């Protein structure tokens, strides 16, 4: 018997993913995992973080002593 049905599942945790994979392997069900290329993060946020990391790597940082944080 050959079926053309396709199931799409969305596990929320790695434990769910592992359980689903084990289940399908046990039943000898062929499956594939397509990793999403889409980031769950806001692109503007990612750009700002990458810029900040680059600044750190270039030494463009300011060190503030712990005692000076609350001073005006």
C-alpha cells in the first residue's frame, strides 16, 4: 500500500521531537526534518545585536566600574 498523505507536525520541545522520531522509527515510517530558515527573532533586533558584537570585537566598548553605575 502506498499513500500520498503528508503529515506536518510542530513539536514545541526537543523531547517531543525525540519522541516523534522514535515513534516513526519504531513503525518504520519514512520521515524527514526540514529546518526552518526563518529566524524567530525580529530582524531589526538581530541587526542591532550583530552590530553590538562587532563593536565588542573591535574594542569599541566603555567599561563602567560597579560602584559607578548608580552615580549621577
